[in-house]
């Protein structure tokens, strides 16, 4: 997933860089975005397997960033819906940058990520992510 996000996961005490997440896990990413170093640390703030989990930013460039992942069954298939809520610092300037730059970038990242997950789920690669 690091290639999709353009960032690399970071190992550290209390963090997870691979495998399945659980409530309380921390996920830390580090990389470069828009020519600037960027670090994003989230905690899995809600976890209701198998239908929902939420990650909430604790450190990073956003003023606030929260990402919900919802899963449901529709006609024998899994439907995954993502909801992302974020705000940037710097008031009006932050809102303008958010609408014009960050929102299109986040949408592009999510669409790329969802295409990758769909490909994994519809093939056999998903098996490598499930513990026996």
C-alpha cells in the first residue's frame, strides 16, 4: 500500500505497518507530499468487526482527519464505503487549499486504493493477508 499512498509505513513501539488492525493500533506513515516531508499518525479509534473501523489522526499536517471504513454484504458481495472528514489549519487559506488541492488529491488516493483492494479481493492475493 505504500506505493499507492506515496508514503512508507513506519515501525515503532505501538505502531502497525502491516497485517490486520485492531482498536488502539497506531498506524504511522512518513513520506513526501507536494515537495514537503509529511508524517501522518492515526489511531484505530473505533473497531466493530466485521462491519466498521475508524482511524483518527493524532499527529500530522491536518488540523483534523478522520476516516471511516464501512463494510456490508449486498447480493453476496462485500460493499466497502469510505467516509473521510478533514480540516486544515490556517482558516480561510486552509479551506481554499483544502478544496482546491487536498480534496482532489485525497479523492484520487482513495480511488486508487479502492481499485487495488477490489483487484486483491476478486483474485487470490487476498489470502496472503488472512491469518490461518
